């Protein structure tokens, strides 16, 4: 299991439960499910996939152990994958059928595939608002095949064939049935595959343009500083090459981050996937002190998230955590400022004029290194290498850009029923009929 956030309010931490019998606590885990029952559903699913022109496969956390089976399904059905941030790397980023993350904060190619698909195969995924653009993410889909261990989740949409069972086992059986019925649409010359491949090339060019504009003049810092895309790209590329595990904190850093990462396997990146637990990423570094297999942790956090939960500076020394915090400081709650700008054209009460020396704050805790990067990505990588060599916690403070220049962020390609967008998004949902 990955790191998790435990909310334990102070007024409950000190409570004593008198006479509590530990045998009352649940032990073990429920038995693993097998494949979904075959009451004609596999045959019906095969016919839908046989006649589909544009199959999209949404890969959620329930499919984390089914990467090989997902890839086989993609080839047999001429499908493309759109992943949840939770399973970055379940199929390699470079896989030609991986359109990467989709949803309210999805990628250009991932959201395009969702918008154009006529059949959806949903595997181990909850249809929460940011995952499916508040139920507007698949406007042209007419049939859904949902594979999930939870019956309610499997029947979330209308016009759905619900297949309740273990994702890996169900996919194995579905792929066997496809082959037995002669369905193998894996040509890479189809219009659907070619169109998706072109959109992924557009996405790569879009990202490269932002990485190339690594520094922009920031009106608050009053100087050129790194952009979040450039800093996150440099840090996550370094993490993969160094064998580090990356944790993204909630907010702007996370939204940019899971659009940028290029994981080739599971376990390279963890996020709290939209639960807005500010401080999740930095707190997750404490796991380096207790893990059975030692690893180096890299937490990417914004100044807002870090300030909400800086206890890790003390806990890391107390318990012997080893890792690095890259603190991307845009002098605000960037995700909220971005929403305010997009919806109302103005930022209110989500930034201030106070400059904080986070490196000095880190150094004030004996045993923690604190440095500031004011140069380019080369300087950031140099400091990451020094952090890797240090037997403790390092905080790297990186002033970053926030503003109207589109090269300073990764853009938004999805929809979300929040704020003054609600009316338009809800109207589209009712038009689609989901």
C-alpha cells in the first residue's frame, strides 16, 4: 500500500477507551475476488467491442496489478488508455496507446480521447467529479463496460454492462473470449489510432514548448524565476534516474505534476489524487524512516501546502527520514488563485505580500539542510544530487512563476462543475444523459 493520510483530531488523540478488547478489531483482508460471473456479459461485451470504432479504456486504481492485461485489451480492441493519477506507470508512459491522464486536470490527448470515444471500458475507477469531468467526460460514448470489485461503482453509468470481479482475472477472461471469437483489431493504421497518436504528438510538443521557456519574469518576485513545468520536469526526470520515489502535494503542484510525469512503472509517483490533503506529500517522506526497504523520497510541494503542515521538518530528524522537499513557491495558494482568475478574472484572498525564507526556516531545525535555487534547472538538479548524498532531510526552496503567461502552466483541458461553471457543465451532463 502507498502512503495515506490519517485524520485524527487533537480532541480524540488523548482519549482512552477503557476495557477495549483488541480481539474486536478486524484482522486480515477479505478474500480476493475471481473473474466476473459469465451470465452472457462476456459475449455481450465482445460484441460491443467488435463493432466499436473508438474504444477508450479508463484505468483506475483497481487496475494497478493488471498492466499486462490492460495492454492486451488495448491491442485486441484498437483501444487507447486514459489513466488516473493514482496509477501513473501501470502501463509505460511511452506506450503508443497510452494517452496519459484524463479528467478535469487531464492532458490534451487524454481528454481528447475521452471526448471522442464511442465505447468506454472502465477498469477499477470511481467516477468522481475530477475523474470524468463531472459526468461530462465521455459525451459521445453510447455503451459502457465497467469492471470493478464494487457493484455500485460498476453500475454508475446508464447503458452499462457491469462486470463485478477482480480486474486482472476479469480482463484475462475477457481477452480470452475476444480471441476465441476472432476479435483482434490491433492494427496501428486505423483512423482512431492515428488520430490519437497525432494528439499525443501535439501534447508532447505542447509540453516541450513550456519546458523550453524555463524562466519567466514574475511580477511578485520582480525577477525571472523558474516555471512550475520546468522545475517539475527537471525534478521528476531526476527522480526516475536516481531511483527516488516522488510524492506530490495537493494543489497547483500536483495538477501540473501528474500532467508532466512520464513513469514507466508503478511506484515511481504517488499523489493523493484530488482529496486536497495539503501537506500529504511532505508528510509522506516520514515513510522513508519506517519502510522495510529503504528508499529516497522526493516531495514536491507548494508554499501553501507546506505551510499548512511543516511538522515534517521536526519529525524527519526525530525519526531519521531521508529525502528532499522541493518547495515551489509562487507566493500564493496557486490552485485557488488559478480558479479565481479563470472564473472571475480576479484573485481574492489567496495570496499575500509576505516573503518567506523557507530555506532559513528549514535550517532553523538542527539536522535539516535548507537551500534556495534562484537559477535554472541545472542548479536544481545539482542541489537534488547533493540532497541525495545527505543522510537526512533537505528542503530546496524554488521561487516559481505565477501569472497570465500560458507558458507558466500546463493548461486545463477538462470540465468541472465548480463555481460559476456549474450551470454550463450540469446542462451538458443532462444533454448527454449520464
